[in-house]
C-alpha cells in the first residue's frame, strides 16, 4: 500500500492487504452483520444500516488493527514488549492481542480516560500508565517508554498494518451491501476511515465515504481545509475516543485522496443519537461511536443507502446516566419550567389540571416561597414533566400561557 502514479493510492494493493488481514482475523473477531434501522431511516430520510462494532469482544473496532499489526511481529519483537498510547479502545485491542500472542503490553492512557476502559485494559493483562489529559500527551509519554525500554510501539492509526486491519470493516460492508451509497465513519486519528475508504473504494469506486468529527475536535477537517497536517491547540468534546489534536501523516494522505468529505456534529447531536440508538435498538454505544448517526441529517442527499459504523461501546455507567438525561432534554422528552404564582390556596391545583389536560406526566415539583421576588404575595413553582417531544412541549407552553401563566424554561 504505497503511493503510485502521481500520488494516487494503489487500491488493488490496498485491497490485497485488507484481504490478508481478514484471513488473520477470521477466528479473532465477532461477525458484526449490518442491522437495518427503521428509526434512523425515518428520521433521516435514508435507508440506514448500522455496523455494530460495539459488539466486538473488546467493545470496539480497534481489535482489528491491533491484532493485524501484532500478529505480524517477529518472536524477537514480541519478546521486547509492546507499548501503545490510547484513550481506551486501542488499549484494549493491543492488550487483547498481546495476551493472545504471548507478549507483554504497556499502555499509556490519558488521566481522563473513563475507569471502565482502564479496568478493561488491565483485565487483559496489560500494565496501564496514566499520563496527560489528552491522547497526544499520552502518546508522548508512550514514546518515551519506547525509547527507555526498547519496546515496540503499536500506533493506533498511523500504521499501514493497523489501517489494513480496520479496512476489513469496509470489506465486510461492501460484501453484505454492495450497492451502498454512503458509509459514515467516526474520525479521530483517521485510521478507521482510511482503512474503510481503501477497501470500500477498491470494491466499488462509486461508494462515498464520509468522515464524522465532533466540532470540538475537528483536526482532520482543519487539516483538509488548510491543505497541511494541522495540530489543534486544544480539543473539547464529550467524544473522548476521538479527542485527537493531530491526525497521522499516513491517514491524512489517505483521507485527502480517498475520503469524500468530513461532517462535524455538536455534542448535543451526539446525545440525541445516543438516546435514539439505545431506545430503538437496545444498543449501547460510546459518544464517539454514535458520530455517524448524529451526522445523518447533515448528509447532503436524500433516499440513499447509508451505512453508519458504530465504532465502539465502552462507556461507564455514570456517563450513560448523564447521556440519557441530557438526551431526553434535547429531544423534548423532559421539560422543566418555573412560574410565579399568587400565594393563595388552589394555584398549584390549577397548574396540575392544565398539565393533566395536556397529558404531561409530572415527575418533580419544587414549591418554594423563599425563591419568589415578593414572597409575601407570590411564590415560585418549578415543575419537571415527562413529555412526548418538542411539539408536546410547545403545546404545554401554549396551554399555560393561554391560562395567563408566564413561564420560564429551565431546561
């Protein structure tokens, strides 16, 4: 897999490497068949299919690239020990492959890595070192360990063998759905989207591969816009799995040549997608894993066959609870408002009757005289209700205002 003929990638060589990777991985990965999503299809106006890599043994696609790299190392290289930097998913892939192949692995992870990913990595026998607040800082620490101890560094994305391993996803998609129009792929360092683009376009040059980044970590998009590999000053996103300041040299070159565009999405859109996936498909994905689903409504097309790669599902329970709550708020499924009432008997009952008439289920009431501006005459009421969506929220608001109540939305 090298440049040839005016910086064009040799897709036939790339496809051959991906096919070899598929053979090596045959007994090591879960067959993640496509799932048709009626819910996302109706919402987006496309025929949407999910590629659930969150169902892999290590909880993400990263096992593919890590195993394909490590299985090709010599016995002497494995004996030296392995080192990697990761925000979590590559860590587990490397740890899993190292354990299976009899190598010692040291993984450097950012201090902000969710505990579930740290514990899972240790469960595969790897030594975990916490350093820095972002992947890039952990990467520098891992490189220092490589130099100090002579370890073999396993890069999470800027490596042809890793890219070929991730490319097996593209091969599987095109085998199962050869007439796919679009493949939407999360982008951090770019290894996943590079591998998928190499494989998918070698099989069907007409398929469009679109990368998806969070607005707070759009390193690949900025690099494409400037035309040079660019490092962000900072990243700020709930999608910790793709919180990368700088893509790889190899992946940037592949994306520039073969990927058809980058879409960015907000953290709020990620929360919406997370909730819908969980509610409609009973599938649990991490924040970075739902990037493609969040991008569906931003796709500049209609009525297409679209595959969304759900890249991982390693998410801790506290984050799950927070994502569900925020997703419910964003989709208008929970509505909280405050209103000032005359401090006379019966006012609370009037509000309750209006809400009942609108089929709004009250889940919390806060009736506090001391929060009012004039607590001798008026009292502030804060109400949280369960609703059916944004249209229902508007109906409730209109009914309250029609009854003479001026409400303030809390969330």
